[in-house]
């Protein structure tokens, strides 16, 4: 175990009422009058050096510098990060506070958390960009798909929720980047980063209490295509408890370095006793420096106090017997929160980090550590204990804790709490709305427990804790205050009670069961289920018909129909594009949609089903986005299979969805690499794949400062010894073997032109020939509406009892989320977020819908999701609440995997 914990003391309120604020020993005097000539305007204090100033002074300048908490240069006044509101998709850049002389001297340089709080009030914000302060433009963006795909649309990783990691720095509120499994940031097209065996330095400051065993909570130098491209091709800091590749002493977590295909804590590939467990530092500095030669260092320290300790300094892993990690083959991309192959099963919280050009001297990194300590990282000043879901008129105790991180005594500390309209929040055991503590010493914590009672009507809102106090002395004097908020909801306890995703013989034998755990009948009219498969946009799974009432203790069963609409239908349609035609035949009577929108028709002809959606090409090396503008008649696609001239194509999803008719089918996009070096001036390049390339295509070769675009004139054979690809003009730069080459291909053409712009990762679907009906439909129908043929026995939900309602869009059998909303659509009554079991593997445990997961479970450490029930013979397996309706807002505890699915009946183990 390493490092003493920072000492803190606590005092908890014990049945006490609010007291008046008294300032002891405060003296107020009037300053003598002065003339304007005598008055001198106070000057703002100079901002101190940042870590990158120190590195520059040491001759190893920063080439990437990221932080959401502070400026890393004394002169940096640009934005730190960008956030996006989920309510309206508006964006805002969060910058640094400028130096000021009044009302108290303040050097500034810390994040303007007040701006974030104001912009995000009453909604969720996501961090979309972490800006590079070095001037190189190496900003961190949403990570694109790599070897492992992310759970967001198009296989991108999800984005961090902006307010999940509040702290203080220098006594001021700021926010870190809270990474849950499935989240990640990357820039594959970075410039100026060390490559090959060039020397570099890396550090990051992280939360020492937030980690897991998944791969890999990294920050640093990685591959430019999100793939594992060989040993020694990356160099990063790492923090966590993964043991599959290496470890330190004790149970972990450990600071290590990810060098691709290995996490290293020293020379040996496995355990290195000199690398200690780090379990008592709230804030951790982790340092990995790699020399331009057979040398690297692993160092760490408490980011709040003390110096760095060297855990290893020596030659590269295994270099005495092999060449796996010396010389290094670094590729020059930068990542945060994932492994080099986009292994995104990790957890952690990032506050700041940099990468340097050159191998920093030990004295330089020591000075950087001193700078980090001087920045005064500390815990969140005000916290609320987690409240679980309320039911109408119910009560819970919520504890509000104030920790004095101001650096001086706080007097008259008043703790209060406000609740949504119609709710109440009173000091436990009293009718008081607040409580006051006379004096709280620096580093001390005080707490008060409030009894929160919800309204008689359902709804959602925020609990807001507020602390007010006075600092009679210290760096910031006078009356101060801070707030913190927590989303709460008041719902009728109707639960998603059991879900089956598949059986061994039928991957579509799916059902979703609801259960009324309340003691009254509940009107479900207009309630909706939303389905978000991992990697795809969310869609409406089902809307419960008007007049549907569910009795207390009763079940409502929804079954997947044999098919469903792959595209929306307008009134008068005679052809329906469907996700499956299995089992359908001409002459059969089928139902389209359910409830009041149900229409019955006879099948006239059965064509082809819609293909599995592909995506608008993601150029992972140089993008990760391209935008197809409005007015386009062609889209580059990842896969061109299934598209047919004359048939329909669906582009994008939700409000951005468009349909058109295919006019030409070209070739899919190519993401490949150079098979051999290509010197400057060459007019031929050797590539690993070229079957989809066509003369006239524009290839993007290499990344960063060596990126260039060339035109294909002839396509030959692949490989280092193949005839390669001829170019219209000589290369401007020399390119190493293995660098990335991308080609958007000739894509799919269509008519009419798009009305809206569309970006990489958007769904593009060949809709097939569909099913032709005997007469036009009277109504319009949405994507995902059920298409029911009771004679189909090989697709969809089978068995008894018959469902109360059919749904048409299939659930992902591996990972996703299901949300139950009331008739307003605004209140999430219940939700299930499911996926694979968290482990040391890169691909396990990702969280598809973080905003739902946070609502339904504590997402500390490795995250909390319902482990998806796999296939099994017969009735298969299902995820079921045990007992029926059990809900503690813990996805990983409320659901069991049962081998006895019981649709429409009491759950069994």
C-alpha cells in the first residue's frame, strides 16, 4: 500500500436546529478618504507557471496539453473544453477565469465552472471536446470505432456526462472527465507527437478512487486507426487493476504503462513488486517517460502533497531477449480513457494531462509535481448522498456534507436543501429548512441529514443543496456559497419486470414484461418503450394503446412480432419495407401496427427484407467525421452489399431520417494501410487492400503533418510485392510502412437529393423489395411498427401466453437499453441497461445509455448494468427482477438471470 491518506475529520449533525450566524472578533472600519490622484487601481496578481511552462523551460515542450480544470500555461486564455446540452443540442465552450484584483486578488487560470452550471441547469450536458492548450490543435474528440466498437451511434464511444466529477482546485469548483465503460476520447490525426522511438514524456492527474479491471484507462500515444497494430506501437499512462498483461504488488490499483499488447510496471512482463498498490491517494499523478533509446521511467505521486516516487527506471520490457518494445514504434495519435484498439471497458476520472516532445529530466518532472500540488486539487466542497427513485408521497433521508476546502476556517456554515415544486426537504426530526455550524476548520467536514418527501403527483426535478459560510481570513475573504444538484423522480412503480433476448434456436424469440408493483390500478395509455441497441440510435419499441389499465400485481406482456417496419409508411402505401420476410407467403392475412392504428391486409407478393444497416463511412484516421451536405445524391458507405438500383434506401435516424431511391451502386469505402514504404516523389504505393478502389478515387495517405490526398489512376494487386496503386501526381511526403490509407469509395447514389446534412456513423440501410399488399394502407405507420402473421412459427416471440401487445423492432441480443416512459414522454418510469459481464477483457461491460444507467444505478468503479442473459435451449434464459417488481435502483443487483422464463407470470429463479 502506498502513501498516507489525506487527513480529514467529520462532524455529523445530531438533532439540532438552525442557529444565527455570529462573526466572532470581526472588526469593521472605514478607510480614510483619498483623492483620485492618491487612489491607485489595484493590479491583478500574475498567473503562476503551469506544467507546460516548466516542461518548456526544461527543453521538452508540450505537444498535447489537456485539462478540464485549469490552464496548463500561465498565458493560456482559450477554452478548456466544450459541452453540449442534450435538451436542445446547444454547445458552449468552458474557458478559464481571468485574473482579477477585486473583490479579492485572484490569479485565475481555473475552469469557469459557474458557466457550465448555468448553461446546464435543469438538463444533462456532455463533454464533446477537450481542447489542446499546446497550440498544436491536438484536441480530443469522441473516439471512433476501432477493433472494439463503442456503444454510441455508428460504433463511436459514448461521451462523458459533464457534471459527474466535481472537485475543487485552488479552492474553486471545477469538473473532471468521468469515464464509464464505453466512453472514450481520441485524436488519430494529431500533429507533432513523437513517433517511432522518439523520446517523450507523459503525465496525467486522475481520481485515485475511481478505477476498474477493464481495458484500459489510458492517456497518451497510440495507433492512428483504433486498432492493435503491434507491440511497442503505443506509450501511455494507465491506472487500474487489470492483471491480464501485468501488475504491481498487492491487490491494486497500480500505475502502469500501456505499450500495446502489454501493461507494464517494469522490465518484466508480469508482476513487478516495486510498483505499489495506490489505494490511499484521492488524487494521483502518474508519469511515464520514454527515452530515445532503450530507457523508460514509471513514476507516481500524491497530487495533493509530496514528491514523485520512481517505481521503475531502466530498459524497455523484454529488450534483453527480444525486440518487441525496443526500438519503439509509436504511431503519434493521442487517446484518453481507452486502449489503443479502442478497448473501452475501463473506468476512471481525468483532470489534466500532457505529452511532451523529448525525454524530460527527473528534475523537470519533480517541478511539475510541485506545480500540481500547488494547484491544490481537493474534493468536492458540497455533496448529497444518492437518492433512489421516489414513489408518490414517499420519503427518503438525504445527507448533505460540506467539506472545507477553502484553505482557512469557515464560520457560520449554513446547510440547506431545496426540492422540486410540491416536495419538501426538512432537517431530519425537525421542521427546520437549514442548519448552521459555528466553525468548520480547514479540511474538516460537517453533515446534515434532510428528510425529503415527494409530491402526491408524479414528476421529476432536482434536489439542490446549498452551503453558505464566511471566511474571515485566508486567500478568499467574506461571505461565500456553493450549490450542488441531484436529479430525482417521483413515479408510479410499474416496472420492466422480465426481458428475454433470445433462445438457442430463435434469436428473435423476445419478450418484455411489465409489472404493476403499486397497490392501485395504473392507466398505461400512451406510455412508451424506447429501445436503444448498442451502436445504434434509439427508436420507439412500442406505444401502449389508449384505455389500457394494468391492475395491481398484474403483468403486461409485449412480444416481438415476426417482422416489423424497417422504414416509415405514408397513407396509401402498398409496399411495406420490413426487417424480416422469414415465414411470410403470398395470400396470407397480416396485421400492420397495433391498437387503433392496426390495419389488416392480404400479402400479394413477398420480396426481400431490409439489410442490416451499414454506416456512412467513418475515416477513423483522419476524421473521425465527414459530413455529407444537404443536396447530395451520393453517400460513401462502410458496406455496399444489399443495395439494389430501383429499391429504397434509408439514411440516418430520428428527425434526420430520409428516404430515396437507389440510382447506382458503387463500391464501399476502404480503410487500409501501406504495405511498404513510399518515398516522396513516388507515383505508386503498395497497400494491404484495394478491391474496392477505382480509378478516380481520392485516397488520404497518412495522418497529421504527413497527411496528403492523392488521386488513383490504376489499381493493381495488393501487398508489399504487388503492383500497387498508381497515382496521378507524385507524393509530397515520404511515408512509412503501416501508415493509414483511406478511400471513401464510389458509394451509393440515389434520388431525390438529401434535404439535410449527414455525418459519419449515421445509419444507411438498403430497404429491400419488401412485402406488396393487396390494397393501400389507410394510415401512416412509424419505423418499428409490428407486422404480425400468426402463422409464422420460426421468427418472433413464440409460445404462451399470447402477448398483450406486439412490438416490431428487435432488441439487441448483446447490449443496449430499454426505457419505459409515461404518456408525457418526459418522465422515465423505469429502465434497463444491459450488456456483457465486466472483466479484464477490452470488450466487456460497456454502457449503452449512460444517462439511464446513472439514473438506475451507482456507476462508480466498473459500472453497474444488468448482465444480459444468453441463449439456452427450450425457453432460454431471461433477465428478471426477483422478487417481482424489486427495485433498489441497482441494475447489477435487481435483476437475476433465470433459466425459467415466465412471460406474463410470477418470476422464478
